[in-house]
């Protein structure tokens, strides 16, 4: 008996140790993914601002970011690290309008960061849900937002007005690009949701198609905005645009753009929607703090208060639009009941038709 117990106890202890080891590895991976998302998301706006100051060509910088993201997804797919949809010409044609809007949203993003500070970018990014809520109702046939949602959107609007009124760096050029960014992002959010619901691509397929097709639009932007002439002029003048001081922020901007895609999607799978929302809030707070610490390109104290009010409105908005788990279960139960009723109805119809056929056959036999 004692020998048998001695043999079983080591096995049990080994299983316990393995379970603890697997648990610790799983927790470490979750925290690592969350930390990676926080770092990449909080630093991305600031690194983009740094990159556009050193390399003042928004179209070229945006194209480099598209290339890095598309190449990263393609290479990871080849090595089976991720799965993405295969490229198809018909799907690319269907996805083209979404890619154009996506290109405009990132291009106006770069122009906004070139002409304004990071705080202005965060404020106008926070205002986007107001226009998205209206767009979803008008074009995607979603119900109008609830009173609680409207109150949160009103909080965002109030904070943005407070920020704009106290912005000492206000310029017509900066706010023109801010309005263009706001318009393109609002259309992008609504239209991308329509594409996701109808085109049938998986997550990494959307990233690949989005970035690859947007990259193909870059030559057109070079001609329209005249960046090609500017770049040629810089090359002939032998400026330092290819020096380490320029390559470093541009390279980091491209890598962080790819990193936020990877960590963002991984984070959505690893943690709950509430946890992902909390991380988003932490990211914005970190961006504001880092922006205040590293340089003087930020708003006044009152403007910062307006920015924080916008972020508070964003938190309230996310809470008001998150579905109650109990309500979601009730909806699923209702859908299951409706499906069961349809099956029973189909079954009764088939039995009725079978009985009618039997009656008909018996009458013909007579």
C-alpha cells in the first residue's frame, strides 16, 4: 500500500507543478500582451509626431507605415504565425472604397500631427464617436443612441469646446486638417463596420487588404500633393533626411504601427471587452502624461482639463454602449426559441403535406 501511495504521490505532485507552471505561463503571456499594447498604443501618437517633425512628408511616412504593416502580416502568414485571407482580385475591388477612406484617415492624421500638437489630435479623436453614432443610425440602420449615450457624447463635446477655446496654438491650417481628420475617421469607422459585416474577411485579412490597397494609392498622392517634387528637392540639396536622426523615428513609427495591430488583436482575444476598454483609457492617460513630460508641445492647464473631460466622456460612452451579459443571454435565448418555433412550423407543414398526399393517393386508389 505504502509503495503504491509513494508511486501515486510523485505523479500527483508533478501534475500540480505542471498546472501551476501552465497557469503562470498563461498569466505572464496575458500581462505581456497587455503591457505591449499599452506601450505601443501610448507611444504611437508621440512617435508619429516625432517622425513627422523629422520627416515632414505625410504621404511618404504613411506609405512606409502601410508597407511595414502589409509586409509584416504577409511574412507572419507565410511562417504560419497568423492566418489571413488569400489575396483575391474581386475582393480587392470590393474593398477598394474602404482602402481609400482608410488612406485618407491616416493621411489627415499625419497632416494633423504635422500642424498641431498631440493633445489636439487626442481631442479630435475623442470627438469621432459623436459622428459615428449618427452615421450608424442613418446608414447602418442602427437604433438611435440611448439617453445615457447622448449624455456621454455631450460630455465629449463639452470637453472639446473647452479645449478649442483655450488652445493658444490655434491656427487655421491645423484645425482645417483636424476637421478633415474628423470627417475621414467618422466615415472610415462607419464604412469599415459595413465592410466587416458584408465582405467576410478575417481580422488579419482586413489588415492585409487595408494596408496593401492603401499603399497602392501612394503614387496618386505624390502627384496630387506635390510631395514628389519636395523629396527630389531634398535629395538634390543633399539634406540629412536619410541620417540616423531621421531614420530612427520613421522606423519606430512603422514598427509601432505594426506592433499596435498585433498587440491590439491579441489583447482582444486574451482579455475581456471591459479589460480592453480599461487599457484604452490607460493608454490615453499615458500619452497625455508622456506628452507633458518630454516636451512643451502641449496645451494649457485648462486645455488639459478639457482633454481629460473628453476622455471621461469616452469612458462613459463605452460603458453606455457595452451590452449587459444578462441581456445578451436573453437575446440568444429568444433567438433559439424563434429558431425552434421555425423548425416546429416546418415539421408541421411537412406532416400536413404528407397527410394531404396520402389522402389524395387513397382517393385516386378508390
